[in-house]
């Protein structure tokens, strides 16, 4: 081959490579290169970024969907195997991921969320929770959509706390404590603010900077009065609801700080309240026993045989569906453990998929 022909071939290859790369980078609809995908609409996969997901949903929508899924759970209309955890800490990073499949019978929505916690991000100002949601057509198996999963997780986690509170807290609740001034804390506060008026929220975090930034930012968004609370004990003692959303790996909330009538919403991935509280609470409610028995607040207690299924009053879905009693008196101390239902993510993801199609958002790709 002459030097000239070699240059031409190299040029053609480079141009072709750049075209394909541009298509991927621009998120273009990849037709020409993959003819098979022109066969039918159902062969395309919708790709949605975080900002596109955000355009398709409001906190109010999420609250409604979360309550609906709890009710469907209580009525037996959800298929959801317990999440599987992948520990990646042998990489030298404190990273983990959960696989969370779910199928909602009534809305015929199926898929999986692949989500995890990545402590390294936090050191550089990034988000701890990262992941994606994949939706599957129940008839053909086609991958309908792949979308950002972190925003949906954050929104539905906040909404789960507020819905749990609606069913399990005292009706006259005025004071809440949010321990963990991070992403989940922000979304919990947003949702409480939608559900309750005249709230005072004590903001607790080991990081003074996180507390201050949280209060600065959130006071512009919510009507609740926010109180900077360096001491968890004082805040917890005064509160009707205590929301635990920290990344702490060891219990730090004491049992005797929790007043009669209080509801503790334990939502972190590890235990945050000392054993005595779970052992003395009037009721323990979980979102899913299959999951709560091996993840979050109760995991260690179950492993140590201090708590078993017979100690659990019921799953929250049964209370929301009206099949089981929630709070019986204003003095009960209730522990509610919400480790997160994949069914919430799939329900919200499915709603977003339909909205995005209506709004012409996102781009299609061949997988
Ligand atoms: N239950 C669910 O459905 C669900 C969903 C998403 C995340 N999570 C879990 O919620 C927790 C918080 O996640 P995030 O995304 O808000 O993380 P984040 O990093 O945004 O915020 C965590 C906050 O906790 C604070 N913190 C850590 N240890 C503390 C301690 N001992 N006392 C007080 N504050 C402490 C940190 O300073 C930080 O501000 C994690 O454990 C995460 O895995 C649960």
C-alpha cells in the first residue's frame, strides 16, 4: 500500500470512529449504524439523564406513588425479591451496590434498580448514592428505559419517611429531628414540609458545615422552622419523630433519649440506635421483613438472635392498606425501619418513562 492510500484509510477510519463516538456522546438516536433497530418502536431503549428525570416528576407525585405502592404491597400486588447486596470494599473503597428488582401487578411495571453508596464521592463533594433504573417490557423482555436512579432514590426515600409518619406518628406532631444533614435528610424534610404545617425541625449532623449548609439551603425551600442542633440528645428528647439518615456505621442514639409517643424512622444502611430501643419499643414496623432482616437497623440484632420475625408488629404496607393496626396510643414508642422498596423505584421510574415519552425527553439507543 502506498503512503497516500495508507493515509486515506487511516483518515476514513478516524472519521468513522469519531462519528460513532459523537453519536454516543451526543446521545443521538443510533439508527444508521444499527439497522435492526428500525424494525419497531419497541426495539428502542429510552435513555434519561438525571435532569430529564427531574423534569418528569414532582415531590407531590412521589408522595402519591409511594403511598400507592405501600398500599399495593399490603394488598399483595407486588412481586419483589429481597435486594441483593454487593460489597465492593475489597477495592479499598467503602463502596457497595444493591440489586433491587420489582414487578407491580396492577400497573404491569417491571424492572430493577442498581444502586449503591460510594463514600469516596463524598470526600470530593459528590453524592454518596449513585445508580440506575432499568425498566423491562413484561411481554417481550425489551429494555424500555435506562434512567438515572439516584434522584428517584432520594425523592422516594424522603416520601417513604413522610408516608410512614402519616400512618405511625402521633396526629399532633409538631417537632421532628433529622439526623443526617445530607441528601436523604433534605428529601425527608421536603416531604414532611408538604405533609405537615407548623413544623419545627431540629437538624443534627456530626459535621457543623453540613448542618449550616443544610439550614442555609433548606430554609429557602421549606416553611418549617429549622434549628441548628449540635447535640443529638437534646433534639431527640424533644421530638415527636426522629428521622435517622446518616452514613454512621455504629449506633450512636441512646434508648433513653427517645420520649414516650415518639416515632423513630430508621432509614440508614447501618444501625444507628443502640440495641435497647428495638428491644423495648412498643412496636417495630418494617417496610419489608425479608429485607430489614438482613440490612439496616435490624441486621445485627437479627444476626445476634436478639430480634426475630415474631417481634415485628407488621409491615407498613399492611397498615396503609388498612389490614393491620398502626399506632394505638399517644404514648407508644414505635420503631419503623425503612430499608427501601425497589417497588417504589420501579413505580416512579415507570411513571417517568411514560411522562418523558409524552414530553419528548431523552434519547433512544440500541443496546
Ligand atoms: N432506606 C432507604 O431507602 C435509603 C435510601 C437511600 C439512602 N439510604 C441511606 O441513608 C443514609 C444517608 O444517605 P445520604 O445519601 O443522605 O448520605 P449523605 O452523605 O448525603 O449524608 C449523610 C450525612 O450523615 C452524616 N453523619 C455521618 N455519621 C454521622 C453521625 N454519627 N452522627 C450524625 N451525622 C452523621 C454525614 O456528616 C452526612 O452529612 C446512608 O446510610 C444511605 O445508604 C437509605
